[in-house]
């Protein structure tokens, strides 16, 4: 039976190549010219970042095209990552638990974003260096680049263990390398090396920076590829920097900030005026003193006067804020402007001051002229920057 199949396959290949055998001897020079032009055209196309990104999305978003891409690129293999000396994390997720993740992704695809109610946790085992941890995992990220393709961004939360002492049984949290939760983010979302590089600069200026590194992830034995690991905002982050465990503020924690889906307009700091959930509180979620101080910054955003700016400036760790803004300006980004959900402000209760925590800094777009910086890009500066 196998011999018959091999013969039929061989005859089919010969018939397929027959036209080329006739054309090649007669038009050898023309064929070489066409192939050369094709190579040159390919070089020009891949030089364009926009075209390259769309082509990469097309290939990676389809499992069959991704398989063919692997066949035609034998030297670009994920398995080489196993010999890269990077940490290799393994997740073991049972079929029933993985179904929870898949159902959430399907619903997110249908509505266009990953809302908070879809961020369902699944049980899993996390393995590193022979050590196993019981963990909870879920999809990380609101927008589709994090979960629409085969490679997804993840948040991993480490479990608790029961400890018996003096006749009492208590549950204590398990920490992984001093961290309670970690984020594994697809590198393209952090502009590959950029976030890691920017964080290293911020550390030099004394900012409280989440620990980060690059790792390799396997899920149920299948290599997922390279990931950017960054620590989540919680008490362990502040403890590692010997800082008071007080509030870290984020903004605009609501689905309607995806105006491209809802058509309801983008929210901003003005939302605080109507109390529609524009503030996200991390670590210390109560933080009454921190909340009152944050309101001073919001008052300036709502009513940017010179008097309000003086009050806002008096609550900012000014040297750290300027260092943060200098670097984000060089990166030409408004991705962490005041009023966006990526600006994180830590309230140091020992000083009564806010300072920025680096998070999701992007190189949004290069200026039109080399050697210049487009300070007023598509959204402009925020009110504090402008003042």
C-alpha cells in the first residue's frame, strides 16, 4: 500500500515540474532576472515596518501558515531558545482548565476586547529548575494583540501553602523569587528590548521599577517562544525597594476607553468629575490620604491654572518626575501621559509625595525629520507636562 502511495506521489511531482523543465532551458536568463527582481522586491517590502508587521501578523495568526513559515525558515526555530541560557518556565494546564482560557478568548474576540469579567483564572502547575508551584493563570491584556494569536500574554499568580505552628494552621502566600504575581508579555507589545532598556535607565534615576527580564515559556510541553517577564504591582514590589506599602494609582479602568469599539469616546482625567471609575488603586486600595492628594492632581487636569499647578507640583517628587518625563519625551511617547491607563503614580506616605512608576513605555512613532523630537504628537502633552 505504501509503495503505491509513493509511486502516485512521485508521478504527481513529476507532472507538476514538467512545465518548468520546458521553460527553464529556453528562458534561463529571463527566469534568473524574474527571480532576482522578486528578491529585490521582497527586500524593499520587508524594509517597510508596516508591511513587515502585517505580514508577521498574518503568518503568526494562522496555525497552518505558521507551520509553513517554520518549514521555509528552518534556522528560525523556537527550539534554539532552549539553548539561549534564558530561564525556561513550564506551565502544565489540564484540558478542562485550558477550556476556561479558550472560552474567555473566544468571547473577547466576539466583543473586541478582554473585559474584566472575562479575565477568568485557571488552575495550573508552574515548573522552574525542578521546583513545582500550584498557580492560577489567566490571559493578560485588554487588547487583541495579547490574545488573538497562538502566542498569548499571561498573568501568573502563585498560590498559598498551609503552615502549622503551635497548633494553629494558617495559609501563607507562596513567593517566586520574591514575587507574588508575574506577567509574561509578548515582546512585541513592549517594543522588544525597549521597555527593558527604559526600566534600566529609570533604575539609575532612583525610580521604583518592577523587576523584569526575558524568559522562555513552554505550555504542556509546547514551546511558546520568548517572553518579557515583568513583576506585577503588589506589596512585594514595594518591599523589595524598602518603600512604604501604600497606594499606586492607575487611571481609566473601564471598558469604554476602547473607543474604537464602543464609539462612545475616549475617557480622560475629566471622568473623575463624574465619578465613573477613572481611578485604579493598587497595593493599598483604601489609601484615604493618597486619594486626597491624588485629587489635587486631578483638579489641575480638570482646571489647569497656575495656582492649581503649584499645588500639583508640591505633591510630586519633582526630580524623579522630570527624569521620567525626559526619558519618555526622548522616546517620543504619549503612551504614559496623565489621563492614560499606563501612567502609574506611587504615593510615598513617608514624604507625602507622588512619583511615577515606569510601566509600558513605548517608542510610539519617530519624528518626521531626523534629529528632532515631536513634542506635540497625535494626542499632545498632558496638562502637567504642558505647564
